[in-house]
């Protein structure tokens, strides 16, 4: 069921159950990160391979520090600048974190999410929450409780409803190699904002086989309908225009019916576009169309992370 009963959610989590929780990025499928049975249940509900590690969520820097073996100065600077918020740090794990959560890796991904209900929940728990995005493996991430309900509702006892996710794309994943700051997944904290805090970063986020973030398979975030990038004219020639959906950044196209189009942000705001991206992909996927077309945004600010998600969702040769 969907609801706002934090106490009920707390009890379920304490009993080792897995529930849906809101965050500012996307909804998570959460369980007690210190309980291996609960962690196994997350992989099972999501149909996710166990070689793909989970992010550990908590509500204070003090608690984060008990889950990591080292917290370097750059991590401290980033934590102070972005937490609670859409940033995940990859750090050497402490004994407290089991190999199941990290898929046997020596690092653990940690994040303090920025959502009032989830922060309240986390403050009442005496364990952190392991939580991947609450979508079946391979599909678009959920940005509302209803998205979670639709796909996982029958498999979990409760979804905590915190409204629409305000950021709308997953957290940026950042780690450290020697002296370098490395971005492994583009996300809700822009590269520019991160560089303002710690100086230049190395981007490995576009790699399709990235050993540091094994979950970054290219097939992630896909709608069921084929999605084509920057090819509206060709697609309209090849298909009936009535069968084409169009996801556009700022303005509609005269080539396809208006009701088959979604504008990410008519004012050209990257933040607004990110907030709408996954919900609009789902809406277009649910229409009576055969294909979805989309355009890329300028490669800056959150446009980069949005384009990353669009590319991962797209049809490739
Ligand atoms: O915004 C988010 O990060 C959301 C919300 C719920 O917090 N969570 C999320 O989790 O996107 P998930 O599991 O869908 O994506 C986490 C990514 C995966 O690609 C995983 O491989 C990577 O983080 N990851 C987790 N732990 C890791 C580790 N120890 N080393 C390398 N990559 C890791
Ligand atoms: Mg995910």
C-alpha cells in the first residue's frame, strides 16, 4: 500500500522487510543494510543481479563515518557542500558493511538523501538503509510513489509517499583514485558544481563497462518502446506520424500530434527538465505509439546527466 505512516515503515524495516521510500533523486527500494536477509530481498524484488552493489543511505555524517574506513578531506568538502543531496561517495568500506551490499568490492557507496520524510525515517532507525532505485532491473527509475506501486506494488508491503521527486535523476557517484576525484555516474549534482568545490574531476561516467560502477550497464533506464535520438524527421518518414511520441527540451514539433509530445522545460531550465525526464518517458511509453523520439540537451549543467540517461535508453546499432 501507499501511505505516509513513518512508524509503520519503521516497524516493517525493523522486521527485515523491504519498502519503497521517497528521495529527492528517485524512489528507492529500501531495506536494513546491516541485515543480509533484507539485502537479499532487495535483489530479489528488483530482479537485480547480486554483482551490482547497493548505495547505503543514512541521515548524518557521524553515522556515515561508521560505514567507511577512511573519509579523505575531499570527501569531507563534498559532503559539506552537497549533503543532504544528490551526491553518492564511494569510499573504502568499514567492517560494519557486509560484502553482499558492496558485491564483494572494497568500497561502499554512501549518501545522505534530501527528503524530509526519509530523513525523519532514517533518524528514527538504528541502522542505515540499502536502497537501489525502486524499478525492476533495466527499466526507467521511479519518481513518484505511483510509479513504484505500478511495478513493484505486489511485491512490497508499503511505499512511503513523499510526492514527486524534486531532482528527478539519480545521484552523481563520486570516488577518489590517488589524488584524483573521479565521477563514475553523472547525476543530480552537476560536474560544474562538484568542480567548484574540489577542482577538476575525471569523468569515467560514459564508459559502458565500468568496473567501479558495475550497475552502469547501457541497457539501464530503458522504456519498452524503441527510443531514437535526434532523428524525428527520419522516424516520421519511416513510421506513421500518429505512432510517434516526442520528448522535447523546450518546444513542440509540428511533425507529430501535440498529445504525443512532452516538453521537458519550456523555459529551458535543466533542473526542471531533469525533474520531468523519467515521468515523461513513462507517459510516452504508455501511449499508443510505436516509437519515441527525443532530442539531446546542451552538454552542460544537468544537461549532461539528462543526455546520459537518454543515451542509455536509446536504440543502438
Ligand atoms: O539517487 C540515487 O542514487 C538512488 C536513490 C534511491 O538514492 N539510488 C540509485 O541506486 O540510483 P542504484 O542501485 O539504482 O544505482 C547505484 C549505482 C549502481 O550503478 C551501482 O553499481 C553503483 O551505484 N554502486 C553502488 N555501490 C558501489 C560500489 N561499492 N562501487 C562501485 N559502484 C557502486
Ligand atoms: Mg538504478
